[in-house]
């Protein structure tokens, strides 16, 4: 190899003879080059002088239009394949600036047809100023049929105006699980600049909240493009090429539409939240936060009145109470205190304390909710009748450190890890926190308050649903999950639900059983606090809670208390008690009493669930029988 | 220091034509960039500046050094070409680039210059009164190795260009006329065979060239649109930044291979002819340099580099005006592309170098290696 390119540092000069041949060959090459250039020039002459007129006419006619073929957004369905969010065609008015020769006169003609203010249209036009001239700019979305016809009829005098048909989001059931499903909104200027949503144009809708936002990538699919050759008037001549759109993936939620509807009906106009969960795997069967809103409003455009209602300061419809609302757990917290006491051997099931309606610590008196007192009280009675005094004794024995340790082990004070943005942590007070925050030592009186779920402790309804699920299933905390499976547009499974155990309750199953018995008693005993959730032939286990928002001196005259100072009502439960299949956490803001307000909501949900379990098969559109049976197994 | 005689023999014509070409290239890319929506012109400006630096560098290093290192230049280029096949970056379906972080290099561009150097060096050393068939076997092998490495990228254009450079240099060394004639005859005979080697997309392009209307929206699309662009420019052109063909995205690759068509569309026959003239000046000066060189290596190298520039320009323009099928060959210094710009400017630097060192061989007494 080296021989082939042997470098020799010798100068090889031409002799006279060679020089002559060399020069002549180069002269010959020059002639060849000249010929080539003349050929090129001749061809240029031919094209640019002789054929010029013809080709120029062709170039005038030559107009390319790029039409975007928007990918239909993936559907969101419930666990049985019922459509919660789908797509329908809608019509947008677009302007292609390049074809609209006189934009001003075009706008003058267009504005009366669209019945839209000029300013609004100019804003839309300005949004597309960075796009190439041939790109259609949407100036009005979702025109009605009447406007569509009028534009089509006068299209000949509106050069550069096009109607674009795009798939549009619809929510066929309206306000069903709006906080979970979420809503869409126009992509903002900032998001466009940061390219937060690749491939979007101004005016495009992107997921802003809930599943729509979390799974925006999966749902969006990929837009297609079609290049069309159009003539001078803008009429399509032919399709040059096309990249078909890829529809978004379909997301099946673990939500059951019937159950969700029952939950929302049960909540009605109360302000609150309900989370229904499968205690054995953490799948969320229903999740509601009241008041509700219609996610479709964000698509069609919101009137000022509707917007005001959505922005209501006290009811906060857009606030997802199920995961963002933080409330004192009230008596539902007694489950934690009881479990800690049993596990730490502070009490046995037979330990009793005497309740005379109040508990004196130093100079302060701590009352039981029942001013008459419960008498001799053991653990079973303390839970089922929710005796505060019993838990004052137990709390004092345990101490704050143990209580907060157990509260955290039960999943309180930290996020559950549900895939939704903005989840609140809740709060579990500790000795260190008190010291850091206030520079004071922890007081025993505070331990008493914490042990019955009042004070600084806050929890979210989702955390409580997870807590009661863990109690029900024998001690496993699952990460709440709401996606059953994701299918791509060909029906292939992209991902499917798998339970994620995230922790274990540090309580012996035997002790949990004792607590569970008491929970059954709370609902089914004559004197239980949750008797309003009793269902014939169906054993429900649950715990009520009534959490003070502000201290009330005279409990029996609550009627005159302002709404916002009334107690929050809690009820957490699972059923059937012997082999739990469904767990629920109900919170009603300022509902006053867990037993009378929250428990009936849970009962309605349970009743619906029982009805759904009956042998009558639910209609299953678009799902194979095999899928269905699999779902039933862990549903 | 730099010899006074180097400056005396500086080829101002070639240098000015090169600068003018770069200016046109920038102006034209400014329009093409507006059409594509990406500021290619400023990146290209960086390449021009870097390339000018290389041009001056190659001017002041004695070009005979290249002969000394030609073996290593060749091996280095082959290694780069192999690397491209292994770790190359794929853009638009062809694997032609090696990514170096901030920029990508295109070894097939470097191979063009390498071939000119290596073949000149080979023929310089292999001095014979006349060359026959058997004398061409080794240089042919030297050429076919990089061709074989470039062809599968796939980059038919550059592979062909290397063969063109080879053919040009062998033409200059004294081969027998009979050899030239018989090779031409052989090529004509081999066309059917070559047809079967072509990849499907290449066949489509040739078919489209022969009959563009057969597939006006597939393979013939570029050709038709490019012809419309050039033709609609007319004599005076549509005016700068007003070329509808390019600005409405009818023309693909308007910043690279079809840069000439936007130029011809916007500046008309007048502008296109001016561009042709500038290239003519460069090629003419290159040939003069080759002709005036009294020394084999310099003459061959100057001719090889001139051939490299000429063939690229000729094939590219022919493609744009529809005289040849579409092959991906850039227009030197006009098309966007860092490697192409730098390699072309290096080549021009070498040309200037050969010209400037002409005095070394003017008197026979000085004909020794210094």
C-alpha cells in the first residue's frame, strides 16, 4: 500500500517536450470547459428566455398549501369502555395570508359573516405572525353550521379563507369526574416559546389539568401533513404528498362510570370529596370533588358568568378536594391511635377506661363529644362509639412521638404518589416541628387533641381512602392508580395497570383484625356512630369523623353557626367486611357530623356498587370479552 | 518570512473571484434561509471565515509538503470514511456526517480533495513517457476504495465525482489516446450493468430525468419545480427575496443542492450568467495555473482541484436546469455546507499556493528541493 503513494521528495520537472504536450492538453480541457459552459448557458437561455413566459405562468399557478391533518385526540374511557372524553368534528375558519392578497378588504367582508369583533380576529391573526405565509391561521374556532354555510356560499369572494375540519374534544357525560379527567386549554404564548408541547400551533388545545394534562403526550398523537397544490384562486389542484396523522392513544381509567355517577349524585350540592378505591390494588373506582364543573366549557369558550362561578372563593369548583384539600381527620384518626396503642402494647382489647364525658388534664378539661359520657369503655366500644376520653387516655400513654410515627406509617403527611399534579401532602405534627416552628416544647394537651384527630394534623381524602384500604386488605398501602390500560390506535396495549404496593402498616394483622371488628361495630351496632351506612345483608365496616374547623363552646346549638365555621364531616369505610372489595373515603366540608352527613353518601355508593355486582352483565362496547373478564378479576 | 516573490505571483483574479462567489453565496443563502425558516446564512458565514483561514494557511505552506504526507492524508480520509459508516449521523436517510459535538464533518467532501492530492502525488512519482492500461490499475484501485466507502452512505454524487477527478487527472498525464477511447467505449457498454447496481431511488431519479412528467409528484417533482423556478425567473429575475418557487416551499433543498435555482429565479438569466462567468474565471485561472506549472505534482494537483470545482459546479447546475438527473452534489461555495465550503477554499488555497511558488521552477538552477 505504502508503495502506491510512496512520497518522494524529488521535483519532477517537465522537459520541453512534455511541457508542450501538457499545455496542449490543458488547452484542450479549456475548450471542453468552454463547451460545457456554453451548453449550460444555452439551456439557461432556453429556459429563461424562450420558455420563460410559459414557465412563469406555471409558477404563478403553482401554489402550495400545507394542510395540517390534526391527529384525533385519544379517548378517555371508563373501566368498561364507556366514553368519558371523545372527539367530534368541528369547523375552524382559517386565513392563508399568502393567498389573501388584500387582507384588509377580506377582513371587512369576513367580519359580518363571522359576527365576531374585529379586534378579536386581529388578535388571532397576530398570533400567527411567526408562521410562514402559506400556513393557514385559525381566526375563529368552532363555527356553527349556519356560519359554515354562509362562508362556503361566498367562498369565491373570500380568497384565502378556508374551513378546516378538526377533531374536537367532547365530554359526552358532561361533568363526570372533571377533576380527574381534567380539561384542555389553548396553548399559551409561553408554552409555545418553551416548546412545552412540540408540534403545536397557536390556538391549539393542549391538556391543562387532570388526565388530559398528565397524559397529554399519549393522548395527542402526531399531527399529519398534506401538501396540496392549489391554483391562483386557491382551489386545490391535487395532493402532492401526505403524512397521515397518528391518532392519540386511548386511556381506559379504573373509574367506573356508574359508580362515579352515584358518587356525584350522592354528593349533590354539598361541598366535599369522595374517593372510592379497590382496597386490594389501589385502583381508584371513583373520585369526585364537589362542586363539579363541565370540562367541555373550556373547549367551547366560557362566558363571564360561568367563569365567575368557577372562580368562586369559598366553593372553589376547580379545586380538587380529593387530592388537594387538607382537612383535620377528626375521629377517623382514631384508627391510627388505636393501632399504635395495640401494637405498642399500651392497651389490650380488654383494657377499659371510664368516660364521664370529660377528661381533666391539669387545669384544662377535654370533653368527649358525648357529654353524657360512655361509661366503662374498652377499645371496641371506643372505636364503634367514637369515645374521645378513651383515646385521651391512650394518647397520653402513647405520647406524641409514637402517634406521629404511626400516622406517617399509615401514609399521612406525605403524598400518595397518584399521578396528578398538585397533590397535597397533608400534615402530621411532631415534637420537632413544634419546637422549630414556635420554639416551644410540646404540651401534653396537644397530644390529647392529636390523638382524636384534631389539632394541626391534616389529611387529604385520598390519603384516608388509602389508609382505610390498607386496614381493609390487612396492611398493604398501595399507590393510588387511575389508569386501567392504555391502548394505541390499533388497539394494541401500550401499558396496563399493575398495583404498586408502597408500604406496609407496622401493625400485626391480629391487631388490625381487632380494629376491623370495631369498625364493623361502628356501622352495625345499635349505638355505633356510623349506623346511617348500614345496609341489609351487606356488612360494612367504617369510621365516622367530625372535625372541628373552629372550637365551638356550645355544641348543641350548632344550627346558628356560620357555614364556614361548621365542622367537617368524614366517613371512611370498606365492604364487605369479611373480604373487602371496595373502600371509600367521604369528606363533606362543613357537613357538621360524619355519621349523619358523610355516612349516607357512602351508603348510596355501596348500594350502587352492590347493584353493579349483580349477575346482569354491564354493556361493554369496544372491548373484547377476554379483556373484560380480566378486568372483573381485579375489579 | 514570506518570500516577496510569493506575493508578486499572487493570483488576484482567482482570489477576487472566490471572494465574490462567497458574497453571492451569502446573499443567496439569505433568501433561501428566509424560505426555509432557518438562519443558514450566518452559519455559512462562519464556514466562510473558517474556510478563508484554511485557504490562507494552505497558501503559505509549501504545497509540496502535501506530497510528502499524501499517504497519511489518504489513510486518514479512509479512516474517516469508515467511521462514517459505523458511527455516522443520519440526516434525511443518508449517513454522511460525523458528529463532533458543535459541528458535523462530512468526510466524503474531504475525500474529494484527498483524491486530487493522492492521484497527483502518485502520477508525479510514477513518471513514464506514456501510460497504458496496466499503469492505470493502481491509481484506479486508489480511487475505488473511497468510492466503495462513499457509495453505500448512500452518496452516488460524491462517488461519481471521485471517478470524475480520477478521469480528469489521468487525462492530463500522458495516457495513450487509444486508452481514452477504449475506456469511453467500455463505459458505454457497461451502462446496462451499472443500471442494475443502482439503488431503487437512484433509478427513479434517472427515470424521472428521462421523463419527468411520468411521475410529476414523486421523483420528477424536484426536476419540474426546479425548471419552473429557473425558467420563471426570466431575463431579469423576480427580484431578490421574491422567488415564489423557493419561498412557497416548492423547491426542496433550496439552501443546499438547489441553491442555484433560487439564484436563477430571483436574479434571472443575468444573475445566472454572472455566476457562470465567475466560475469560468475560477476554472480558467485554475487551468492556467496548471498549465504554467513547470513541475509535475503542481500541475497535476492544480488540474485535479480545478476539475473538482468544475465538475461539482457543472453537475450541480446541469441538475438544476434539468440537463442531468438529480444527484446530491453541492454548488461550490454557494450551497450551504461547512465541509464543502472549507474543502473548496482549501483547494483554492492550494491553487494560489501553486501559482505563487511558480518562480521556484522558472530557472533550471533552482530546480532543487529546498
